[in-house]
C-alpha cells in the first residue's frame, strides 16, 4: 500500500538529489500556491510539496506527493496536455501513467523539466532545473516512489 509521506525530511530522497547536485539538502519552504496550479491541487488533495537542493545557489527541485482520485488525475492531465506535456513510459518503472515536460536547454541547465506520475493512486510530480534527460532523474523518481511505501 502507498501513501503520501508525512514530512519532507526523507533521507533517500535527499541522497538522490545529492547524487545529482552535491551538497543538496531539504529546503524548508513556505508554500503559497497560486490558484489553479499543481501546487494548489496537490495541497488541497491532502498532499505535500518538498524542495531539495542547494538553497544559496538556487539549484534543486521540488517533489509533490498527493492522493490522486481519478477526477484529480484526469483534470490535471488535461491541463498538462494543454501546457505541452506528453505521455511517457518510464523504462524500468511500474507507473500507471506519466507525463513529461521538457522545454529549453542550455549547456548547464534545463530551464523547465517536470514529470508527473501516477503510481497506485498517488500523484508524484518531480520538477528540477538541473536535469537534461529523464534518465538523469531516475534516481530521484525511484526515491520519490519509494517514499510512498507504507
């Protein structure tokens, strides 16, 4: 069975971020979600949002975890498609569905990179500014999924 993690200080998730960006840690954040955003939808559904990385360098990422009713997943999926996210099958993962957004790269940074997954009724969103490929995110995605096991 899976559930949303109870807090953000998840050692395996911190370690997965640290493998990509040395010195990463949990970054406490005072969330103030905008209307209609994924953040608002996740929190309203009883989820949490957690940022990890190096705060002073402004590099890192955020993971959202939320219980996903069929209604919530469908409404968010429709919006993601409108914003240019495309379905993806993550090799080696047993997700029920997944969408990815990749937009704009430079030598050092992916300007927009987000993946939304549905795993056994839990919506997981991983967003980061430093990833170039989905394969680079596999460790973080795996840790985010494992954090939902109860």
